[in-house]
C-alpha cells in the first residue's frame, strides 16, 4: 500500500504531487492499464488451451494411481 505523510508546513497540492510521483515510480497504474487493455484470446487460442488443460488433467489422474 502506498501512502504519503504530510510534512510540516507542506501544502496539500505539494502533498498530492509527491503522492502522484510515488504512484508513478511504483508503476501500479502502468500494470493496471496493461491488464485492462490486454489482448483478448482468439477462438483458436482458447481451443488450444482447453486441449492442453485436458491433457494435463488426464496426466494428473494417471499419476494418482501410479504414485
């Protein structure tokens, strides 16, 4: 969690600008923006990932009996 404590004789505007700098340096907003505008998966990618999931699910089931 990010925070900025008001210093003695510091104006509210200066406090806000200092807090904004802290947020920019932490790159929180960049990460949030990247996640929001992340490219959506195509139908082909969704299908391929489903096939992979099924393969590994089956593999885990087999491993239960041989462990």
